[in-house]
């Protein structure tokens, strides 16, 4: 017994616990590891760590994306660090008061501003160009520009918008003209345009998708269901640029001749295009939701003498409400964020209008079309990121609606308290 | 068998196939008005299939083919001119597993009448009350008609399903193992209910419990692998079975 004790001590392993025990105890310990000792396999531990880090990474990525988008747009919310400096610089330069009043007065002097811009002026044309090149020393440029602008247009004329700091008042215009002589980053037309195309898309897609889902879930013979479902789902695989092209060339002509519209491309055409992209999403989820409703409910309804249609409409559809709403909201999200179709089929006119027959511009299309060419750090750049923030916020709102309104109220309404 | 019984349902050489597999073989029997007829037999013997063919619920299953006829008061329900919807209004059904709609208790009962075009609130209220009383559920649920049917206990849910079935005022009530998922207390309540309902309805019940068949039924049919082995008054079947198979099943020697 005693002679064995030196052996473990010669081993390089730090087996200090084992040394103190007699051999018999150690043998027992070898057969039954102590309850307090956690034995973990290294492979399992690595896999667990991998899973954990992947999930953490995805969450961090989402957070970082939001942080990045928000940071780039932050001057619009807070006046920003750069924006603040510009603010003071410009405010001292004209000595006519704070910067915001001139901008507001500029909206009232809209007509004169547009008149001025119509006159071709090579010097004024050259004005925006120094700004991108000299964007590295921000404090000097706006002041210079403001000086020159005053020289060109006269003492009383308010400062051009792109020289003033970025702030929310930048966005309060009825048109979107980011590259103009007098840039306007009016987001109203873009918000309204996005809403209009989304509304048209949902009005077009949701009834079709839900009815198609009801047909395949309850009415269709097996062979039709097995052909129709993959066929509709295949629509989701069509590249959106193809759908956009189809709308641009075909749907636009059909809609124009059908309704006798002035504009080929408008929110109706764009909405139909987005609808085509939305249908397969809404359809698939609705079909799954409807088919997940227990067949016993269908039997119960039929057994009291309801027809197939009454059963589908009054029992199965309410029972599938959560799934159907999830489908619709996902569809809204898609319609909202779809870029290529909107870019190709809506006309991209940044003018404010409530009419559905006029060309419109959407958030996603604006970002998609302009982000590639915008000057880094410029007001235009920041405004584009601000649009991205708005997209985020809208999708958050939609998610909140799902969580709190749909889940609680609607389900209560359809299923009883 | 007393002679004054009125035949309500009469099947004539009824055979049913699931694809190639024959599930019912030439079944001919009668079910009498205002009597309880129980179907007994081991699992898979076709008794559920048979009861479902009495209100054409098997139509929902793909690949089902039926030959022979089922006559309800001399109308063959498989004749092409028969309206399945109207048939099911007359032949109500309660299923093995309670299946209330995910709606309020009130809406569960009012669903059938609404389907039949009753929109008057007072009339609906009356139907709901009568049906719940008929299903012995009124006292437990009258204060919470707006609550979800899913908040009821299992036994209450099954009685709600019975109330829902009788709300459309059928004259035949099919019950496919209505007590199989219920505890003894709920079972005895449903059994009491069946005996009460017998006054107004013709009841056909499938059951796995021989005791239940003996307690509630007036007539009993014993099925085995798709065939009707023996049919007669319950007392005769249980005390004096004519066929060896029936006797073996009832005495528990197989099944």
C-alpha cells in the first residue's frame, strides 16, 4: 500500500486528490466518479460553445447593423457632432440669426428658389462639387460655401440647404431632390409612396393568396393540390429583377390601357409587382396554417350540417388566424423592403401625391438606387441612412403589432376570452 | 325483439372499401327510433367506420368506396339527389375526442343554428340555453358563456359537443366512443344524458366498454373484422349470445 504511493507522485499529472486516498478508495473512486465531479466530454463542450457563439454572433450582427445604420443617420436625430459644428459655423457666418429660420423661410421662398435654380449659372453649378472633395475638413467648407453662396445670390438670400447642418427640418419637404442645386430631402413623398405601393401590393396579394391557400387546403383534389402548391411556391424563386422587368414591360402597358392612365409606371404597377413577390410567401404560410388546424374541427363543423365553404370560412379560417396574420405581416415586410421591383416598376418620382396613378418612390428603391453613388458623410448619405432607420422602425412597429395586438386581441376575439 | 319498434335507419348489404381493403362486409341491420343501439367489437372491426357511414362522414376520406345502401326513413342517403348538408343536419354526431371550436361556449352552440340561417339574438340565446340544459351543462356554464370552450374540462367539453350536436335539432345522434377520454364521473354524466336524450332522439353509440353498452343500450350489435356477427336486444346479446364469437368477446376470452 505504502509502496504504491510514490508512483502517482512521479506522474506529471497533478493528481493531488488521489494521492491522499488509500488505494481501495481510489479504486472505488475510479469505478464511480464522485457525484460532485462534473465530467464533460471535450467534443460536446466544443459543439455547445460553437452553437452558443453562432447564436451570439447572429444577434450581435443584427445589433451591429442597426447600430451602424443608426449611427450614420444620427446627425438627423441629434444634430450630431459634425452637424453641431457646422451649425455654429454657419450661424456665425451670416449673422442673420440661427440657421433653422432661414431654412424654414426657404420653404416659403420656394418659388424664388426654383426660379433661381432654373437659371443656368456655371458658378452655382460648380458649387456642390467642392463639398465632396473638401468633406475632410468639415468646419471650413460650409463657411466658405456660405460666403460664396452669398456672393452669388445676394446678401438677403438664405443659405443653400446642403450647406446647413443636417437636421430633421431637412426632411420636411414635399419632394425628394437630393442631387439638385437646392437639394430637398423631403421624405413625405417617400413615406407616402412606400405606403401606397405596399397597400396596393397587399390588396392585390393577400386575398389571392388566402383564397388560393383555402382552395388547396380544403377544396382541391389531391393531384391539383400537389401541382398548385409547388407552382405557387416556385413564384418565390423567380428573381425579383425578372418580376420587375415583367412589370415594367407588360403589366405597365396592360394597366395603362386598362385604366387609361397618364403614367405608365405608378404605384398600381409597382404594387402589382410587389404583390407578385408577396403572394408565394403569404400563400405558403397560410396554407400551412390552415392545414395545421385539427381535422376534428372540420369534422365537427361538417357534422352539424355546415357546407365545406362555411366550414372553411367560419371555423378553419378563424382557427388559423394567428398563422394567417403572421403571413400577412411577413408579406407586408417583404413588400416594404423589396427593392428591385420597386425600383423598376414604380417610376421613382420623388413628388408628393396621394393619387395611386402617379409615379412613386419607395424607401428601399431610394436607398438601392442612390446609396452606391452618394458622397460618404454628406447630408444625402445621412438622409439615406435615416431612411434605413425608418425601415427598421417600421418593421419593429409591425412586429409589435403582431405581438401585442394580433396575439392578444384578435385571438381573444376569434377564440373567446 | 318487440314488434312495435319503428325502424329509423336501415342498412342493406352495406360494404365499404378503403382503396382495395374492404372494411365493411355486407352489413344489413336496423336501428330503431328512440332507442339506443350500441356497437361493440374489438379495435379495427369497422364499428367506427360503420357509424361514420350513417352520416356520410367517410366521404371526407379519400379513396373510400361504398356499395349497398343506408336508408333513413326509406331514403337512401347515398342516392345522388341527397344533400349531404341536410343529411348531417338530421344526423348529428359526437366524436371520440371532444372537439370544441376554439370559440366561446356560446359561439360553439350557436354555430350550427347560425349555419342554418338563424340570426335572431333572442332565438339563438334560447337555443343555446336549451341545448346546454339538454346536455346537462347549463348550470356549470351559464355564468361564463363568453369564456373559451377550451377552458372547460374534458368531460364538460364532451358535453358541450353533445350540446352543439343537439342545437341543430337532429333526430338521430351518432356517438363514436363519446366516453373513451373521460373519467368515470364524467362518463356516468354522459350516460345519464344518453338515457335522457333517448326520449327525443334515435341514438347510435360505439363503445369499447361492454358495461357501458349494457347500461345504456336497448340493442347491441357485435362487429368483428368488418362483419356484423350478431345483432339483437342488449339483454339477449349479453345473457344469451347465439354466436360463439360474441360469447367469447363478451366474456373477455378474446378482443
